[in-house]
C-alpha cells in the first residue's frame, strides 16, 4: 500500500499534476506591496493594486499606504483614502514618489490625519506612476482608484487594518473631483467599503463650465491637461487626430509636466489654438463623456462636507454651488461651507483642516 502511494506521488511529480486555476483578480486586490521610507510620521508601503478604468476595463494603479506607528486601541483603526489635487501628468509627479523623495506638498494635511492615529492611503490615480498616460480630470476613473486604494490598504497584512473598518475620503480640486466620484460610485461599485464620510472641496464638478471659465486664462494648461486625460480615457474622442503642429508640441510637453509646469504650459491660450477643428469639446462624443463625468448625478453613499472658496480663480464658486444643489435634489446628506475672500489655494489651506476635523466626527 505504501509502495502504491509512493509510485502515485512520483508519477504525479513526473507527469505534472493539474495546475490549480488562479482566481481572477478583483478591484482592490494587491498586485504588489513593499515597505518604503516616506517623509511622513508613519510606517509606509508602496502599493500596486487592481482597479477599473472609466470604461470598465481592469487596470493597475499605484499608491502609498501610511500607518502611524502608535497602536490603535479603540476598535478598527480609521482609514482616510486621500485624493491629491493636481500633481501633473508625468510619472515623476505621482504622490507616492513625492512622498518618498520629500517633495509632496500635501503632506501636512496627510499628517493631520496621521496625528489623530488614522491610517492614510494615497492613490496615484490611473496612469500616474504606472505605464500609460494619466487620465487627468476623469472622475469615473479617479473615484474607482480612490475606493480600490481603501480596499488594497486593508489587504496589507502588516498594516493590521480591518476590511470592515471605517473609511473616510478626503480630496480638494482634482482630489475633490475624485472624492466626489468615490462617494457617488461607492453604493454600486464598492458596497463592501465602509464609507462613513466624504470631504470634498474646490470640486471641478462641471468640466464644461470649468473649461469655458479657463479657456484663454492664465492657467489654460490645466484645460489642455484635461483634454489629454479624456482622450486617454476615451480613445474614441477626437483629439490627437485633430491637433495641429502647435498642439502636438504642447501635448508632448503637458504629458511630462508636473503641477507648476502644467498650469503654465500655455498661458492665455485657447483650445482652438491647438486643433484643426474648432470647438472640438462641443462635439457629441465629447459631450457624452463629459456628461458621464458631471459630479452630482448620483446620491453619495455617505454624508458629504462640501466647501469652496468664494474667489476661486480656477473653479468658479457657481460650479461648487451647482454641485451642492444637485446633491440636495438627490436627498444627499450634504454640509455646505463657503470660505469668503479666498482664492483656490486659500480654500484648501483654510478649509482642509476643517474638512479633516469634520471627517473625525464620522469615525
């Protein structure tokens, strides 16, 4: 009998036993993670994880997880899924890279969360820090990356985070857009994420209005960056094939730019300056995709703190108020706060700490 068992085992080894079928990866599954040193008061891991594109295709996104070194003794440690504002389109601009090299400008707000004992996970968004072009300003992609970052964080064993622990989302500007879409997508896309609050400020909720406001303005480079982001996320959109020579040069520059270079890429220019077809974003295919990325079309799955600077020179106050009104029409639990006499950056330096404190009331 023993000889029969040994012969059977040897035959299986020589002939090859049937391979086990690998389980298909799901959004939020870890592809890889490793400990790193970050310029933040926390233990840190660089992550790559599975997520979903704006068109529903599986993709891989990178990010970074920060966990305070002090034990958490009050149940499951809260987690902030932090969505950064505009960092640019070049891979060197990714917040995970900047947190490791000491150049991350939002680290003070992240540190406010860490000082409260909360863990913080920061997504790099699709195509920022991973192969491909960053889908800048595409809320459908950003929101999924934010939610899946929370899922991935709970899958890092050494972090000791609970998959059912409370999750708050924080973001401003581009991050505010990402946070808004995370809140709106959570009920259908990530009901397993225990989302308890979404703090979003300076939200470019209506990109048609934001484009019109900035076309010909000093920070027009942001509009060009968004056009690149949309044509990347939605390849059917006419853009690359209607660029003129000036547009091709500008787009090549924008794809490698970080925040300052992006904003200053084409001051006071207009989108028509770069294309052979006038008003390209007014076409039906563009309008359909921009409509899909209008924030406030679905009721968020958690209470929202929404704030805006009254003198915002990049995203007009009317855009924030429009989002507020759409939320209220949907019956959302939304707290609105306007910060008077402040411009765009002033909105986050003043409103960000208030928003972080508000999230603390939800944990």
